[in-house]
């Protein structure tokens, strides 16, 4: 008899952890040994994608952890919110028997409390390195230890960070590196030309640097913009595009970035393009990928995407990124260091032979080390061991 996995996730968008959930849920759902139910806090593109794969989706409160939660007033009402969310989830599930609860990211709390209340095995899937605020950073390892049957980390970096704070987590900790396949064909030259012209304002002779990801305070957009401004005079045909949108109610990050572009008089050379569903056509239209995160990436799925698109990749040398991009597959720069980033950009633009080697090496590493099937198989084994 097939077993039911209940996935609980923090958003319905299609960024890093959203995509990994989509790939995993679909891979598990087609396995005859399992059924899948996914809980999301709201409608969105992730919900649509899941339902396209015939996966049942429930919209229900997930009790998302945020900095604003840690005020005396909100902490007082938090237990009532948790009880309400658990009861609502139970009602939404009706008579569905859940065998494993899989909380996808630390940001969701309802899965932990739901599993504990009803005596269900709970897997907490860690996609974050939470350094600040200190209260959250210190409390989470204790919560994860108490509420988890097993803990899965998307990189060695995430595991090291949490287990260093709570060494007893080691006994139930597992590293499962994210997996990804490219299922869409390479974009046609005609479409690439249109994307570069209409979205990037670039022609075929321009070299386009691209940073794909959330526009927030630590993804490195401001750092890359400063580096770009400093070296633009050296490369007349250089363009820069930021692909992504700000988190809900944090649109000021986009406004600040656009203001800086204007301040540098780069309106003709730098563009902000809102989040795009068809990310592969975007990658095919970019010439060089940059992952400039100023804080450690727990994993860095965009680097893996760029490698699968056979793009030279420049990444900050910290966090999970160093488990994806090696010195023989990409360019690593000192995190937060503008001069180091500028040097890496110069290197990729002036050494075509090396860039071509990195493209091929990166692609081969992506398909051999980070396949989606390996990712799904690891979880199938983990689920069966947990039951």
C-alpha cells in the first residue's frame, strides 16, 4: 500500500527552494510507492505547476517564521496561531492518512507541530543558513532537534552550520544535494535575439552579465552593480541584467537598485527584468552568470542552472556555492569584495579559452553530480528508512 508524504512549504513562487520542492514532489508522486500532498500558504505559480503534475495542493496557514514575529505581542499570540493552523490543516486533509510530514525549509512551523500532535514521522529539510537575528539562530537548532525524526540538509554548509550549534543533531542528519535536470530544448536563435533585444536591450555583439534571483539585501545586486560600474569603461559592449523580483512588501529593494543604476548613469547598459517563469530561455540569452551573494548561500541553485545552460559562472567563494562551483569549473571571488569580483569579470571577458573550458567542465559536473534522479532516489531511500 502506498504511503502519503505531506510536504509543507513557505511560498507559492518559483525561486530556489520552491523549484526544489516542485522537482522532488513530482519525482516522488510518480513513484507507485508514494502519494503526495503539498501545503502552500497561498496561490501562485508553484501551485499551478504542482497541479499540472496532478499533485494535490492544499492552501492553509503554514506559520512562516519572520523577523517581525519576534515581538512580545506576536509571541503571545503565536501558540494560538499554531493551534489554529494545525486544526485547519487537519480539517483540510479530511480522512487522508499521512505517513511522513516533510517540512521544506526552516521557515515553516506548522509541519513540526502537526507531526508532533498526531504522532507522525517528521523530516525537516533545511535550506537556510540563519546567522541573524541571534535569537532565531540559537533557537532553531533546538526546535529542529526536538521536532524532527530526521533532518535533511541541502549542502554540507547548511549541515555544518546547524550541527555546530547543536552537536546531537549529527545522529539524525543527512546531506542530500539538490538535483536538477534541464528538460527543455535549447532556445532558438530567433527567440534569444528577441529576449536580448526586448528584455535586455542588448544586441548580438554585446556581452551580457546576468544575476538571477531574488532582489534583496544579500543576493549581491548592489555589489555587482558597483563592480560593473567600475569596469564598464574597459568593455564598451558590456551589459548587465538583474532577473528577479523583491520579496512581497519589500519592493524598496528594487527601487533602491534602480536608483543606484540611475545614479551611475547606467540606464542604457543595465536592466532590471522581473521574475520570469521560463528561466531556461533567460539563461540561454545571458553570456556570463554571476552569483554575488554577500551572505553564504545554503546551496545556490542558480549556479547549477547556469552550468546546465553551459554558461561561465562567477560565484562568491562561500557557503553551498563552493560545493557546486569548483576552481576548475568556474570563477570564485572573495565574498563582498568589489575588487575581487571585478578581477573575476575581467578574467572571464579576456580569457575566452579558459571560459570555454569552464563551460564544458561545469556542464559535465552538473549532469554527473547533481542529477534530478539521484536527488529523488536519495529521498525515496530516506522515506523508506523512516517509515
